[in-house]
């Protein structure tokens, strides 16, 4: 499978000047709002520590908590299904829709269903799917995956959305004011809630103690999707478990503050039991999570609550856009999760980082993100997945730097090159450094040479 | 006290004046400084690329050059960070462990070990933007970061503030990465250059005449960006300012 070329994709993103500027500013704005919210809570850092330890405890007793959740959910009247992988998940959802005679599915945002590539699977089987989250809907209509896990269409300008909507739902292409666009999408989506035979949500948290799950949203679309049709399917990754309802407060306090810099989401819905005459089906999905849980040095990535704070703060993500990662999960969290799905395909992603560590510092559950990025590089090199050119360059550099004699020759050669070569030879297409940067001027002597003369 | 001076490869080759300032400053403070002549690199570029097998002989050479010293001091934060936190490609003997723990970036050595608070010989009457590289900032923890609320502190700023005439101006994004990132600067050139351009524009917008830094790799990258953009910014290592450079 072909390696995703993040650098090439990001050069295209950067070439669209207005877009990259807006994208960077918009997400930096979220980061600043997050800082203000965090500062307003004196115990913020304690909350992070607490959230991290609750998640680590849960993950190290995951089997027990999953079974407890299942028992309690069933006792509440919900039905629970287990999906080992994406294929099983999609099949379970399809069977549920078929057995209930549902051909239209309204759904709220779920990264998990993107991860499982559920939409194309169901569509080829005659199911019509309507994404009801505004950003997700924009992306669905434009036939693009979400570029951010919280704000899926953040890479688009208003004008882009106006174009997509005029092409697909018949809005006036000249009108790009936000209320008009949002209202148009709303009007277009509403009838589907009534037509749909089933509604689907994800979940932000599943509580073992109560057998209930929690969905945090801002648009109200998840509640319409869950409550209007007679069948509610909730796809939940097994890492979403928390032990007790009392633990929930820790996470709800941090989720939206970290994500959008708002104190809480507009709506925090608890689903515990189906209303009379309706059904709730929970699909618990593994899809590689158990395997990740067994990976030394990487299992803590499962603590993620999908707030996107690491993406908002990431200087690389803000300037390359989520689509440049070519994966369901982008930005820092994507960089450490994606290789578990396909090491070769995503082997360039851990190198799309400066290891600056800002992601780790904002993570509300204290995932050691940049340390994991560092570790992935080693795994990728050890498994022979570095590009050949880089592998050779490193081998040569290692030889030179391990030998004082070769090193001194190399210093001389570099200085002579910079000193004597004409500008056109230094700034050639092979010199990536020099495309947008000057190279340092060659000094008369190295430090070592100076030292030998003066000390 | 036996001090080893580690002048990383790219400083040796391209920025000897930073090495000279570091050595002179340490000598001015009364220290006997030993510069092992066979030194090359700490292995960081290889290890950061995942190539630990290639890094091992380089790390071994580093360990051999700097054994039997009380402290190793270097004017490059990311190199000190590599030695302290990531020099793991070779066997972790007690000698290696001791070497790693006693390797310091210049500012933290001055601030924490020597506890220097005055530089009477220094004067730098300029508006400066202070750039602390990410390995120095979040890796070595030399200053508080914008992500974590609470009391503000900064070792490089404390030192710089002791220099007469220095006026520190702050960019809007006080500690966003400048995009150097080692081999990232080449393999991810489009993003790296864009980050560098944004960084130097931010400093320029804040009114900085000079960017002062304990991190020569960030300096090399930002200087390259600023020169290409023809911004009137000058770059200088903090060792040079503390050692009394005038401009």
C-alpha cells in the first residue's frame, strides 16, 4: 500500500493562501479560548491528572468494566452487540437496519463510523445516510472525509460551503453568510428525521456502573437522530468506558473546555433505556483497540477523549490541514493512532511533527503524545519502513559522525561548498532547505580550528 | 570543578562565534573548561529519525569524549535534551547515566548550577525577542509554557534581564514552535518554512530588532527565513549577549 505523502499534501494546502491563514487563525483562536477556560479553573492540572488516572485504571481493567456495562445496559432494556472489527460492526448495523425495515438512517457525528468506513458499506446496500451535524454534512455533500475530529469542515471558507450547498442542496451560490447556510442545511435535513427508520449516534462516554452512555453535542442533531426514529443504534469504541457516573464530572468539565474553549457542550445527553415502543442497540467496537492496549509505549493513546485540543495547538496541523494526513484521525493524536491500523501506509505521519510537545501539554488526559511520536519513528525505522533515501542518508551520517576524522573532513567540505559554489548551485531544486530559506554563511574557520589557535 | 564544553556539529561548522562566546563566558566566570578535540555530535539527528542503530556509535563516541567530567555544558538546548532524555542507543552503564544527568544547556547551567545573576560586563541596548526552542522549553522545562496555567518563570529570561539595556518584546504567540524540527526542516519543507516565516513575522510585528535564543538550530532556521523575506531582524545567541557582545 502506498505511503501517505504528508509533505506533498501540505504544500498544496499552503499554496491556498487565504485558506491556510484562516485555518491557522481559527484553530489558534480555539487554543487561546481553551487557555482562558483552563486558567479560570484553579484545579485544572489536578483534573488532568485525575482524568488520566481514571482512564488508565479503566483501561487496565477494561474487560471487567465492559462486562459490567453490558450487564447493566441489558438490565436497563438496551441491547448490546460486540464487533471485533470494522467489518463486523458494519454487518451488525446493516442487519439491524434490515430487520427493522429501515432504508433511511439519520446520524450524528461519529469518528468511529468513519474509521469503520460504514457509510460506503451501507450505501452500496441501498441505505440512504444523512449526516446531521453541520460540519459532517458539509463534508458528506462534498464527498470528503472530516478534516478535524471536532470541527470537520474547518478547512473550508464560507464561500467553499456556499459552493458545495448550491451544487448539492440548491442554495444561492452568491450567498455565503453563515446564518443563511446553516438555516438552509437545517431546513434540508429536518424532513429526513421524520422519514428515517433509524437514528445513529456515537458516544463520548459509556458508564459501566449505570449501563448508560453519554453524548455531548452542540447542535441538537444527535438528540433528534436518537429520539425521533424508533430504532437508535449507538456505535461505541471500547475505550470510551468509565467506571462510575461520579467519574463523568471530571471529563465533562474538561471535554468542551479543551475542544472549543467553552465551559460545556450545549447538550449533554444520557441514554439509559429505550422509551416504550422503541429500541436502543449498542455496538461495542474493538477494531484494533485490544491489540493497541497490548502495545508497550503506545497503549496510553487509548485514553483519548477525542477533544481535538492537540490538533488545535499543533503548529504543523494548523498549517497542513487534516486532509493532508490521509487518514481518519489527523493531527498529533492521528499520528500516534494511524500506524496501528497500517504501519506502511501511515509511516510518514510520525515524521510530520517537530516534537515540540505542545500537544502533550494541552491533552486533558495527559497522553504522552510527542513521546509516542518519537517512539513510532523508532518502530518505523526498525521495521524497515523509512524511505530508502532517508535510510541511506542516516547510515552515512552515522558513519561520519562516529568518526572524528571523517567528521572534520565533512565540515571542511561543507564550508568550502558554501564559500565557493555559486548561488545557483547551492539553491538548486535538490536543496529543500534553500527553497524558502537562506543557508548559513560559511565562517572562516570552525570552532575547533579557532580553539586550536587560541587555547 | 571539571567542565566539558560540548560544541555540537552544526555550531562547530557554521556558528563558531557561539562556541567562542560560550567558552569565554564560562572562563570569565572562573571555570576551567575542557574541550575534547575528538567530539562530533550527540546522535540527536539520527535518534530523532528513529535510527537508533546508526545513533549508537555516535553516542558511544560522545560518551567516551565526555567521561570523567563533573559537568558537560552546551549552547544548544535540543542537544542537551537529547543527552539527558534520549541518549539510550548505547548501554546505560553507571558512567553513561552520570554523564547524562550532568549534561546541561548553558542557561540552566548558569541559572541552576552556578547561580549567576549578574553580568556586569554585558550591555545590549536593544529590543529583543527571546526565542526558547521547544526542547529547551518543554523538554528541559527551562520556562513555564503557555499551555499550563500558573506562575510564570523562565531561566533564559532571568539571565537576559540581568543584562543592561535589554528590552524584551513579546510576539503574539509567545512559545509556538518555529518549525525547525531537525530533519523535519527538509523532509517537511513546506510546513517548516511556513512556520518559520510566521514566527519571524510575529517577532518583527512585536518590534524586535534582535532575536536572542539559547537554541542555535532554531536560530539557523529563523535567520534563513528572515533573510529570504528581507525582514530587518538580527539574530544572536544568548551566550554572545551574556558574554558582552554589543551588537
